[in-house]
C-alpha cells in the first residue's frame, strides 16, 4: 500500500489480460455465429458478458 492508504495496483494487470483475451476469443466465436445486424450487436454484448454466462451455466450444471 502507498502512503495514502491505497493499493498501488502493481500486479493487477494479469486478470485484465486474461479477460481481454477471453473477450477477443468470445467476440470471434459469437461474431461467426451471427447472421444479421442485430445478431452482430448481440455478439458484442455476449462478448462482454461471457464470464457471467460461464458462471451461470457452471452453477446450473453443478446444481443439476
């Protein structure tokens, strides 16, 4: 922690890099599945929200 009581953020870039690579991969995947303007727009939304879909499906699988 720095002198003002806040974290310096050193070492926090790894998670952002993983999310960024996941976003690019998800965007490519969902973009290939899209067939029209609204589907392409939805592909971008899904690429941002892929971690939420992943956790939801994982919890649904575990509870079943």
